[in-house]
């Protein structure tokens, strides 16, 4: 966090943020909703190594909520 904020060092506050607020370095590559949805690929299989760790993976994933049409009640 110190490298990303404008403060530099010290560590005097427990949260790592100064009272004036922290300025964070923006990511070099930023993606919007459309770009992330374009990267979605349904044909890829989940690697077996990941399936062995149940807390982080499931065999069949759900569609992104952005691709599920709203019901009449939600509209």
C-alpha cells in the first residue's frame, strides 16, 4: 500500500491511509463491463486442479448477471 499511496513510508496510522486521503495509482490496463463480458468463454473446461479446492470453484458456473434478462418485477 505504501508504494501506491502518496505518503511513502512511516506507518504511523494503523490503516495505512493519511487523514488527507490516499491517492492510488490507477491500473495500467483497465477494463469495462463490455470488455469483461467479451472475454467470457463457455467452451473452456475448469482445470481439475481448481476443482479439487471446493471453496473456490464449482463444476458448472452461472451466467454473469449482466446476461440474465430482468424479470417484470425487477424492471
